[in-house]
C-alpha cells in the first residue's frame, strides 16, 4: 500500500516536474518571443531611422540641387542680361555706324551732284562759247567768201578789160577757162578747191590757209590748232598761255580743286596747281584716288597711277606707252586705227597719214594710181573711171 502510495507520489512529483519544465520552456519561449519582438521592433525602428535619415539626406541633396539650379538660373539670367546689353550696344553701334554711313553717302551724293552740276554748267558754258565761236567764225568766213567773190569778180572784169590770159589753177597749174574760185590770194578750179589733207571739197564750208595750202576745218584743227591742256579740245578764240601750256580763257584752273589760277599758280610735275595743292599727293584721273608713294604717270595733261592709264576700248595699258588721243580719251594705236582711221580702198589697211578721197572712197596717196600704168592720180590729175577703177586720161 505504501508502495503504491510512493509510486503515486513519485508520479505526481514527476508530473509536477514535467509541468515545471513545460512552464520553464514556455517562459523561455515567451522570453524568446519577447526578445524577437523587441529585436524586430528595434530593427524596425533602426530601419525607420535609416529611412528617415536617407529621406533627410535626399531632402538635403534636393535642396542643394534646387539652390544650384537657382544659382545657375541667376547666372544664365545675368549672362543673358550681359549678352542683351552687349547686343543692344552692338545694335546701337551698328545703328550709329549706319547713320554715319548714310550721312557720308548723302554728303558724297550731294558733293557728286554739285560736281556733276558744276560739270554740266561748265559744259553748258563751253557749248555756249563754242557756239559763239562758230557763229563768229561763220560770220568771218561768210565775209571772207563775199570778199573773195567780189575780188574774183573784179579780177575777172580786170582781166577781161585787159584781155589778159585766164588765171592758173594753184592745184593743177592749168588755165581756168570757166568760173574760178579765188581764195587765199590764189585761183582754183572748182573741182580742185579741196582740202590738202583729205581731198574733201571746201566750197561752202570752213577752211584754213596753212603754209600756202588749204585745209578743211576738221583737219586743220586736228593737225595745227592748239589744244586746251584742260579739256583737250581745240582753242578757236582767245588763248591763255601759262608755263608753256595753253588753255581756254575759262579753263586755267587748279588740276586738283578746280580753283581759278588768276591770282597765281605753282608748277608741279609740269602741271599747274594752286599753292595749296602743289606739294601734296596728286589725284589719279582714272580711279580718283590719291597717288601715295608711287610713281606718277603724266599723260593728256593729267596725273595717273601707272596701272590705271589704259586704252578706253580694250582696257589694256598702251604698249610701250604709245597712245592716241581723241575727245579727251586715250586709245592704243591698234584700237584707234580700227575705230577712227579710214581704210584704204586698195589695201584695206588704216590710213594714218594723208587721205585721198576719190570715187566716194578713201585711199593712201601712193595707192590712188592708174590701174594700168600706175601713174599717180593725186594732186588734181584728171582721171577716168571704168569698171569702178581709176585710169589716167592716156588709158
């Protein structure tokens, strides 16, 4: 009985021990759960703290980026402001330069208009002067023709009264049996009263007596008349001579500024200037620019850059400096002959010397000969035309 009771007690004790063990295990598990929960809570708190710190760091970075962007924006605005200020200043400068250029162009245009007006006025005065000279010359020639006609009529009447032989033609040296032309104290057949240079008829036109020979107006002016050093035209009225140069009365002017030289002038490079411009740089007549530290070319009474003195036709410098002048323009000999020299009917080459006009064409004097015997037909020699070719009277 006691043995059963002891076994029951031992079983009860073992049960209690098992329960205590179970309680201890539960307490350990509870402690572990609390520790795990605490650990998880602390981990969560640390994570939240880390996230918060990261968020704060990101916020700080964002603030810094925002400040940097604002700073960059301010810098861009300042740069744009500076650029705009520079652009405005550049625009203002360009506007001022444009206005200054417009003013300069306007002044140049007005100066050019004034110069052109002065040129037109000078041309008008020159034309009036020439018209007056032509009118006076026509009156003189008309008076001379009237006197010559009266003298010829008186001579004819005198010869008829004296029964003297008929007068001799100064050109062909043959007697004049019909009407004679009395001019320059000599008698002429009508068909022989021609220009000594070009054989053009002189009856009814202007002519000049030079060394016993008669010349038409154009040939006399071209060969013998003095040319004005300013306008390069023949001087038919009063001649002004200065320093070996000749001028129309109103063309004695400074070559640089067109100032009248009545009060005095100075010579430079063989040309005439006012005292103000005698020693300064000269103006090139070709480009109108100043000739600085270069050799000055003198031609046609003007100063030139050497490279700007050209033939007005081919725009090339005249070979070897040899040129021809016509109406104030320079030509090389080739272009001058091509444009202005008459062509010989026989050889088709330009005639640069004496021109013989016959049969409605021009000839070299040595080429106007009899087609058969080659005898010269110049000098008033009678000739016949057969098959559009000249023949002497013997052939």
